[in-house]
């Protein structure tokens, strides 16, 4: 299909989607037609279900009924949507408005009355059909920042089944003539036989802009086996600094549509599939958000993929293939990424012999096509940077082997030898690295061992401080076998194994890395993997019996190898830490459902209210829960992430600061719009809005609590009387520590 025809098809789809609603919605706010977020964006654990409209860093813009209808729900909350109104439209759809500063009358009075009944800020009211009618253009509320940190209007359209719909699929539109930007291409090995340029690892390639809305990848890419394609892309609007995800992506292979995703609508029970739609692993490892153009599980996909002709996993025949990816925004401004993939057998020469000679190094390689193998050699730095070309004295081949002798003539201290064998017919290169004179002693060069859990493959990585003399070897030991796994260099200092069998690795009880030749060094490590399989609940307990993890039958998306590492507290750890730190691996794979954690309460600890289970995330300890099972001497919590967990004891009460008005100051009543303060807790956090009390002159007031901003406020219903006034604020955290502060001010 030509580009012109594709653009025409996009226009037809746009018209069909728009006019299928048959309505002319009013733009919900007059602050701007600019967005800070759009529909379907990634949020931790869910898709963004609406659009966020900019309000110029201000609050107080009138929020309007987009169509005739009736008020179905009014909600106030310290988190989430903050103050929100749900408007049931006469066309059967539902409009949702979030982060409101204040409701308009009579909705403000309804919310305030319910708060007085509940004696707290958080309320949730539902109303009967047509009980409270509103007309298109009526002011429902005023924009704000409740439940969030920055002012904006969160706006949604949901259908009669409560499914979020992209609001820009209605008559609501934004001006945008800018094409999306494509930053990177990622290729993912999908099974144990998959290889990308000879390696079993995820590989990322830069996208280069050629002009005329076309991007490309200049690298030569060879693949083997099943491969997943992913791209890092974003859209922009001229004059706006925000970056948005695309509206849709199509992938064509050899001119045939192979995969499609388009962010039109989804069901709330699909929202955890955001971790399958975007690559959680690459984002956790600091590479940003990549859109997956393949289905992790073809039996479990979101509505966004309903028009895809297949699962997107590449299973290419041998030969050259052209891949074309179209990325488009809601106005169908389209960018194209075009690149070639070469599929076929992998070039896999093996080093048979490495032997230093009087004036250089003798190397013997076994390769299937020795008559068409080109050999090159370079001296490189241990960081991989090129130093100079090495001198090859001789190359000869027989039917099986290639014999190479590299001269030491231009070697300099610290050089590492890199030898590359290139198969001419396959156009593939295999790299071998040698360190003729290691600078560190073998006993000082123990590698750091880590594991990489890709979506459906499992690898072991060894990182050295000094390049080993030759490529190391990896062995796994189980009760019935002692098996060697091939390793490949990622750099002079880092080696990666071929994929290990996930379904058998829970039987492995030790691994060995062997490196250097004389003497051979052996690093032997015990391992204790547990295999978690979807559909089967499983419990994993540490050897010290202190920490237990319970996986429910649907906790994982796919078969997952997990292991737990315990670390004792260090002096730099917080003084509140009262247990070891237990890390559940892998940390770079998402969970589908919550897992339950159990800690044994340390001996001698009786102040149970103060003890909680915490997760170390973004360089701080986050409170999870402190559910006590005293019969078993346990404290439990649930979490939707793996990572580091520990027991901490919180003895510090919350802080109450920035009370206004206060500090014995003198104020005019007209200058006091809100009574407000900052209430925050550094460890367990404020319990909830009901744990905050505010009194003015001994009169109980219901304060609005904004959790993300750690703030409370109260708007007096009438001017304050002249004279002295006293404010008292009391706050309790989730460890039942309480603090109270009283302040005075004067009205004149």
C-alpha cells in the first residue's frame, strides 16, 4: 500500500470514529486547548484514562458541562482525582472531571453536607438519574490541583459500559501539525534460540532522521529465531514542551501489515496490561518508555490491539526483509521508521586454542566456512575504545580450522587484543577478546555476577574489573548434570551467557565461572532459584525463615525465575531499620497481581504499632503496611513490585509547619481566603484524612487534605471576627505517632 493510500485510509478512519459519536461536545474548560497528558499514556500500574488539559499553572478556571446530562457522582479524596464530578450525558456516555479546586453551587453544598455527616474530608456520593440536571455550558466546578501536585484538569469520556474512550475521538480536537519523533529501535529475543547480531540480549539502535518524515536505522542487523520489535517514540505539539505517546503504531514487514496498536478505548480490567504494552524492563533500566510491537501473550491483550492481524513476533524466513513502522498522532501526522533485517543461520566460530608465542599469539578457530572468513585484529582499551590496528603475521585455513598469528610488535602496556572473524556469505562478525598481560592478580579479579531476566529468557552476566586473559566459561550444576553454557563478550570487561533454561533452572543449586588459564580461577556460587508459573500459587521462604513471599496464582504474567538475597544493615542505613534487607529478584520484571510479604517480628520487639513493612524505591523507604498476625509472630503487607524490603520502626511523629494565619500575626479578614498548613511524615506517612483534625477557636473544622502536596486547607464560610483566634492541628501517622501544634493570630 502506498503512503498516499495509507494517509487516505487514516482520514476515512478518523471521520468514521468522529461521526460515530454523533455529538458536538463543548471543550470542558476555557483555560487552553493544550494538553499536558493524553489518552493511553503509561502510568505505574495502569493506562491514563483521559486527557490532562493545561490551566496555565493556575487554579480557578470554570469547568463546563460538555453536553446536557445529570450529575451521577461527586467525590472528594486526598489522592487520585481529588475533587471530582461524574456527569452522565444524555447520549449515554459519562464525562469525568478531576483535580477540581472547588465545586460550583449546589454541588459544593452537597459535598460539604456529606463531609459534615461523615466528619471527614473524603466522601463519595451517588445520585439518581435526572435528580440533578445540568445543561451544556453550565459551570460545574473550578479547576484546581486537588489529589495532585500541579494544576490541570483531568477529563475523561467513558461509554455506557464504563470503558474509557479517547476524548479526542469525539468532536473535541486540538491543533497539531507536528509529526512524531522516533528515537530508538529495540529488538528483543523472544526465546532461547533467538539472536540479534549473534547475541541473546535486547539490543537498542538509534533512529536517524532522513527528512521527509522518514527515520531509519543505519546499523546492519542480523537476526535468528523469534524477535520482538519495540520503539521509543513521542509526539509533540508546536510551542508546547510536553512529550506525548503516539495515538497509533503500525508495523509492516515486506509490505504486509504485521502488527497494529491504536489507543481508542480500553476496559479498566485491562489496565495492568500497561506493563505488556510498554517495556517495563527497559524503563526500569533507565532507557525510557518503549512501545512493544509484539504481544507478550496473545491470549491476554488489551482492546488497543483489537485490529492487529497477529501477535507481532517476527518469525522471518532466511534472507533480507524490510520493516516499516508508521507512528501517528490523533491528527494522523505520521512518521515512518524503515530498516532492514537479515535473517538466517548464525555465524558461530569457536576458539579452539590460544597460545602466546615468542613474538605474538597463536590462535586457532573452528568455523563452518573457513574458506570465506575474513580476519581482523585491533588493540583496544579495556573500556572497548580503539587504540590501533594490530599486525597479523599469518592466516591460513583448512576445511575446518582457521589459524591466525598476531604479532606483539606494536603492543603497548594496557592493550587488550580484539580479534574479529567475519563470514563473507553471512555478512556476520564474531568477536573474541584476549588480555595478554592482566594488570590485576587473578584473586583480585573476581567477577561480579548478576542475572538478566528478559521477558522469556534468562541470562547470567559476569563483570570483571580487569579483562580476563581469555573468554571465561560458565557451568551450572543440578542434581543430575554439570553443564557448560557458551558465553559472549559484551565488552572487554563484561560477558553474557547463552540463555539458561528457565523451566529447569529452579533445579540448579550452584554455578561456576572459570576464567584465566594458568592457573585456572574458579568462582563457585550457590544459587536458590524458584520457578513461579502462572496459574499456580507458590510460597518462597528465605533460609533464615525470617522472610516469606506468597505468589498468588495470577501474580506473574509469564514463567518467572525468582530468588531472594539478604543483606545485613550497613551503618549508612536508617536507624529505624530493625531487620535485614531482603531483595526479591528480578527487579526489572513486572508483576500482574500483588504478592504478599511476611516478616517474622524480631525478638524483643513489642511496640507493634510502630513496626511496618517498607519497600525501598526511588532512594527512599515507602511504607506498605503493618498487618499483624500475632499468633504466628508475623507482620504482613502486599506489594505490586519486586525489589528491596525490610522492617522499619517509626517512632517519629509527623511535622506540622507553615501554619497560616499564625505566628501571632495581624491580618485583615479579607486577606484570609484559606486557613492552611503543611503536614508531612518522613517515614510511615500520614494515616489518612480522618487522622487530621483542625480546630479554630475550639470549633472543629473539616480540612481538605492534599496527599501529594502534604497540605491541608480550610476555606472559612464567612469573614473572621476581629480579635484573637487560635488554630490547633493534630496529625497521626500510620505508625500511630501523633503530633499537635497550636498557633495564634489576630484579625483587625
